[in-house]
């Protein structure tokens, strides 16, 4: 027994110390929280009174103290504290070095500033394996390059110092090559600028191709020099077109003698820019020189986009007559022919030609949207069987997962419900996913099949079944964990789960800590908001931080914008499985009290999430949103509608006030609920007006709600109803019944 007691003593000691550590860190966190609040409230003098001269302050407290001095213009005092942090060689080293350099710039001590920037840029870099660490290091290096350039250009006597730093760094860094090229370009040393631009243009990764071409096309002499150094003008044009710099391609084209290539290029660029009048003129000129029949197709398209369909049809007919057979025409020509003839009375001929077009040109980029548009065109002729038959004959040619989900949903809705299970796996989180999930049959027995696929490393097969099970609520916790495990290994999805690890403290990131401690100004300066030279993992994390900063600054529309920028970097079909905190940035929950107070006497489905969904899709929470038709505010209320529903004159300012706007919006929704017995009809009326809905109900009154939505003749309204319903389901999935 004595032996056992002695063995327990070390365990007890460790336990006691762990309790002390936890208690200490907890109190430290509370103390930090109070200081952070003071910093965010710009109470810098109070922070200085609390922390200055006190021993035992942690590095983050010291950082906020230093930043408080800086905010008050006391840059030397700020630097003294920053150097204490920097000398400890913590993971904050490069960031504090950057802040010190910034302060020296404000003191006009550019020599010292450059010494600290050099400290960051010329030390050997071994990028950390962890996500947060690698992104931290990449961003501070990029920010330092951006800071030293204006010193070289604007401050006499420091050019050569910056040049030496950039030259040394250029051996290992594409970023340094770009800024060195830019430096030489700005001061007119074009030969040297060209050397570095050429190096960047020959880089296979193409990180700086677009940025370089944006600079090159501004200078005819530089284009000539780059040409002499081995990059042909036509290659430069190709780089412009690849990066959608059509104006740049046009500029370079004027340096070339007129030829078949140049004539076609100029016309093409004006066409892509959207200047169809100029495109018509240039394609005419090109056609008159070279008799290229494809120019007639482009002229026809230009007139089509200008709304002159008779002229468009005339040029297309001229092309078809010269070609003589449908077998020999291009996909572009055939597609335009079908668009122009869509409203002819002979629908059977149109469908036959459409089927021939789809099968012949199944790789054509517009096939997916064409199949969808053709279905809606046919269904408006009231021949539903023909419309569904068309989708059944063509859905296998669809490649995009979102269009695939739509096709399976249509077939499940109108033909056979067994198709609906495919709608779920092709577009989780969409309207089709949520509606289909209500109707499919799948049992918990399928978990064994999914697990078997998972264990055999057939992860995509396993993922599809787990998604189906999750959609039905079968063992949601288990199936969600498996989905997350699979997605955590998929690039770039995995970076969203890495952010979650950073947020929960499992991974470290100095950038995230800067955010947590309220250093928003510094983060915005450090992060390159253009995201030009960044990788997927960097873009995702930077967008995340900028979204968080926007929300904290009460700039909700920008918060959503950055969150959407982040989400657009992955396959949208996996969006619903991202961490909740990411989804909350995409679907914020605001104005709960105002909404709830106006919902007291509303129908059941007019709940908090329903109103939030309308606000998000109508205005992205922009208080001052104005539509082209004159709708105003959060819920995009028309002034006439507001005056009618309130039975009094409503001023513009009232509709731009969130309380009034939400009150009137809910009053109008309650009016619509009394007229219609489903949320689908209410949303259709909210978007297009009760008069249109009344007309549609008379036209297809026997249809259920889901088919009614598909048969709405206005694409805007049809898509609006679907979008709000899917957003509503997302809100319910994220927040439950309320957002409190």
C-alpha cells in the first residue's frame, strides 16, 4: 500500500499544477477579454494605465499596449515594447517586426524601417507544416514586399537599399521578382524590368501572369523589349486573353500589321468586352477581307445581344445557306439557330433539332443550360409529357452537378420518384436536396454499405450514401462525422476544417490571434484583398478573416460577400457540411427582436428563419439597398406597396429604417398568407405580385406546389422561390427554430 501511495504522489502533483494552470489561464483569458474590449472601444489610455510598467504581462497584452501607444501617435514607445516581444523569437516575431517597421516609417526613419523589413524578407524560410503557420508566414512576407516598394519610389536615398533587398530575395521568391520588376518599371529602367517580367511570364504556375500583363500592356516600349527578349507579341496576346484582359490584347494588336489573325482578334476582343456595335463593324471588315463564314455567326450573335433579332436571323441564314447542311455548321451557329427559332410554332421540329444538337455537340459548354431552358420552354406550351420526355432523353449529357441535380429532381417530380435520390447526392444544401429528402426512401441498413465502401477506400461511393442517410436524419451524428472525415481529405474543402481547428485552438495562427485581439486595421493592411498571388489555402483563410472583420465592424453585406468569395473556392455541393461557424458567416442571423415582435400573430411558417431568408436573398442585409425598380431596404419593399399596406403615405427614409422596413414587410407577407395556402405561392407573389400568381393559378390550378414552382413562366420568380426555400432550410439547419 505504501508503494501505491508513493506512485500516486506524482500524479497528484501533476493534477494540482494542471488545476493551477487552468485557473491561471482562465483568469488571464478574462483579463485579456477586458483589455480586448477596451482596445476595440478605442480606450487606449485606459489600457496604458492598466498595463504600462506592470510585470508579468503576456505577449498579447504587451502587443495591445504597444498598439495603444501607436494609436496615440507615440511610435517610439510602441516600438520599445514591440522589440521586447520580438526578441523572444515567438511565432509573433515577423508580425512584430512588421509593426516596428511600420512605426519607423511613421517616424520617417526609413533606414530603420528597411532594416526590420529586411529581417522578415531575407531570413531563411522553412514554411511550417501546419495550415495556420504556413498562411501566417506567406502573408507577412507578401505584405512586407508591398511596403518596401513605395519607400524606394518616394523616399530619396533608399532606392538602392530596397533594390538590394529585392535582388537577394528574388533568388527564392516570385513575389520579390514581381516587385523588383515593378520597381524598375516605375523608374523607367525598362530593360531590367523586362528581365524580371519575362521570368515571371515563363513561370509555369502562372501566379503572376495576370498581374504582369496588367502592367506590360500600359507601355508600348516595354512590350517591344519583352518581345526582343524572346516572348512573341502573339504569346503576350494569348496571355491577355487567357486572363480575360481583352483591352490589353487589343492594345498589343495595334502593334501588329493587319492580318487574318489581327482582324479576327480585334473583333473577338470587342465582342468579349460586350461592345457589340464595334464587334459588328470589325467582323464585317474581317469578313470582307478573308471571307471567313464564322464571322457571319459572330455578327449574328452581336445583333442578337443588341436585341436586333431580325438582323441576327438574316446573317445566320446567310451563313447556313453558304454552309448548305446542318452537319457542317459549328456548335455556336447551331445554338444560335435554336435560340432564334425557339418561339416558332413547330415545336416538334424544334425538339428534334435540339436533340440532334445535344447529341452531336455534347461537349459544348452551354449544353447544360440549354437543356434546362428548353424544358421550361416546352412546359410553357402545356405539354408536360413532352417536356419531361425531353429531359429523360438528355439528362445523361449534363455534366455540371447542379444541373444534374435539377434534372434528377424534374424526373423524380414528374416521372419516377426513384430519381430523387440522385438529386440529393448531386447538390446537397440546394432546393432540390431539401425537397427530395422529404420523399426518398432509405433505411439505416445502408450504413453498412457506406462503411464497406469507406473501409475499401472507395470514398466517393461512401460519401454519396452517407449524404443520403444524413438528408433523412438517419444517425445524423455518425453520418455527419463520416462526411466530415472524407471532406477533410479533399482539397480545398479540407482548409475549411483547418480553420475550425484554428478557431478552436487545436492549431495556432498569429493571423487569427490578431483578429481575436481586435487588430483589424493591421489585418486589412497585411492581407492582400486582391488575392492575386495567393494559393487556395491562403485565399480561403484571408476571405474568412475579412468576413469576420466585416461582421465585427457591422458591415454585414461585405461580411457575406467575403464569405461567399470563400465558399466559391470549393464545390458548392459540399457547402452544407462545412463547419457551422463558416455557414453562419454565409447566413447571418440579425434583427431577431424586431422580427419576433412583428411575428406574434403570424401564420406558422412565417417564422424567424423564413423572414431572415427573405432578407438575405432580397438585400444581403444592406439597410440602404435599392433595386432598379425602386424597391427599398432590407426586405426590398416598393413604396407604393408600403403605402397601400399601411394605408398611409410612407416616406423613403421609413423604408430605409430596419424596424419600419421589417414591420411593413411582415404585414405584407401576412396579407399574402391570407390569400394563399402555401409558402411557395406566397414567395411567388412577394417577388412578382399577386396579379401574376392569380393568372398562373388559373393556368395550372390542378398542380401541386412543387410543380407550380416549375411551371412559373418567369425565370426570376421561379429561381427566387427556390433560392428562398433553400436558404430557409439552411437557416433551420444552422440555427434550429431561432437564432438566439
